[in-house]
């Protein structure tokens, strides 16, 4: 019984910390992200997203929801690509160049001025995402960084930055998925699209 009480307290504390992480978001910043996606859609720009580990899964999930769910509600579909999804290309780039190049080399093939690159990272310092942000910025892509409380180099490079006020990987990744879902549902539910 004592273990059950201890677990209940731990769960309550975890959920409270998760609520604080969600509450750390600034809605005005999120409006700005929706506007960036709206502008990209209106001018038929490509939207790229990438992350590592859990953030890679979030990137893939976002590409599905924006490319299918949000696009189903619009006259013209979003052009969105998760750079995390082509395993053969990622392993070829990692093997032949460096793991630091797995996203930037894909952007070099696809990215054009005016396109949007979204990097998702808890630390904000993932070398492959930093390198992709540097290239995107130098080549006039719009840049967005979703990062945790440590901010990192990505927060210095990106045009738009949303910081989740926590450093716990699970909580930050969960809140980043909240953000990515919100961006899709702004179009799915026509909240401001």
C-alpha cells in the first residue's frame, strides 16, 4: 500500500510539472508560427521539419498531420517533408559524410529561399540541427526552433523561437508535440486559417 501512495504522489508531481511546462508557452509566439505556416502555404513554399530521437518522431507526426489532416481542410495542400523519414538517405549521408550532415545535405537538395525549416530539439544544441539552421539562415529560408529551457545554439540562429520552460526530455518533447498539434489544428479547425 505504501508503494501505491508513493507512486500516486510521484504521478501527481509529474503531472504538475507537465502543466507548468505547458503554461510556460507564450501564445503570441504560437500565433507567429501559425502566421509563418499560413504565409508559406499561400506562396506554395515547402515546409521542412527535423529532430532527433523522440523529436524525430514528433517531426514525422507533424508532417503527417499537416500534410494530411490540415491539407484536407484547404483548397491547396501543404507541401511538408520530415527530413527524419528517409532512412536510406540518412544512413548514406551519415556514413559518407557525418551524422552532423544528415539534415543539411537534404536541405541542400530541396530547400529554396522562402521555404520554412523547423528544428525540434530539447537541448537546442544538436549538431545536425544547428548545421541545418545555419544553412537555412544563410540561404534565406524562414527558420523556427522549438527548444527546451537550455535554449542552445538553435535559439540564437532561428528567426522564430519557442522555448519550453523545462529541461526534462519527456516533458519538453510532450509540450513540443502540443505545439506541433496546435499548428496543425489551427488549420484543421480553421481557427485562423
